C-alpha cells in the first residue's frame, strides 16, 4: 500500500525550511508552542481574504519575529503604514492575555510580498474558495483557475481537487489536472495547500498542488 505524505513535510530539510524557527530553553517549549498556534489562528482569521500564503515565526531569547507572506501587502500595511503597528499590538495583547509573552521580549511583525501569486498553492486555493463562496459554477472555477496557473512560465503542472457537496445532490470528489505533479521526487518543487469553502449545503474541501520544476544544488 502507498502512504500519502504531505508534500511540504516530505521535503523538509531538503527543499523546505521549518515555518517555526526557534530553540526552546528547558520548560518553555509548551509556552512557545501554544503561542505559535495562537498567533497562526489569530492571523488566519484576521487576515482572511488578504491572500496570505505563509506565516513564519522566529524566536530568540529577547525577540519574537512574525513574518507574513502575502500577495497584497498594501492591504495589511495600510495607507499611512499604521496597519502593521495595529496588528502587532493586537498580537502582543493576545499573547499577554494568555500569559505567553514577557514584557522584555521585542515583538516584530514583517510583511513580505509574494511577486508570483499564481504560482503559490495557498493563494490559488483561496482564489478557488472565493469563487465557490460567490456561488459560481464549480467546474468553471476549477477550469479557469488551472488555466490561469498554467499560463505562468514557472509552473509545469497543477492539480485542483474539490470534495464535498458540490453541484447539489450527493457528496463527491472532482479533480482537474494539467501537466505533471511528481510527488515522490524530492528535488521536485511541489507546493501544496488545503482549504475549506463554506457553502449552504455544507463545507467543501479544496486541495491544490503546483509543480514549479526541479531544484538542483549549485
């Protein structure tokens, strides 16, 4: 029997780096882990619809750095640039409320722009969810998304899978694929994301795989 492995964790230490980067002193691991989970949950809820691709967290003894990767940085930063400050204060209040942050720790929030949004699986999955929640026909949404992604020069393959109550009637799974997705090749740069669309009949799971060529060591 084959084992289905998450494409991200499958390449950890080879092509990918950990999304939380810190070393915990004795007795602090549980506090840091809970803090990471709370930060991620808070930002995912707060920044939904902002096309956030990744949330990375770095810690040192005196600093905590949160890096948000998005294709729409202007929406988070705001016109006067006060958006990041407000968000940073909200994160600080949340962690202090749960007793997970010392006053001495310097909290930093960085917003990183993703230039090529169509080659990022997380952003593409959000586009599909947005289309489904607007009650557009699911086949059209899948086809248009796949074509938009494949129009990108960097992309060699894409697969979109929907599962749930789509198109009324019974629950089913629909797949649309173009190009190739070599899941077992370690050097293959395969980006993956799963998301959920909330529709009147229930939730629909959305999975996206994007293959961006092979990465060879220089």
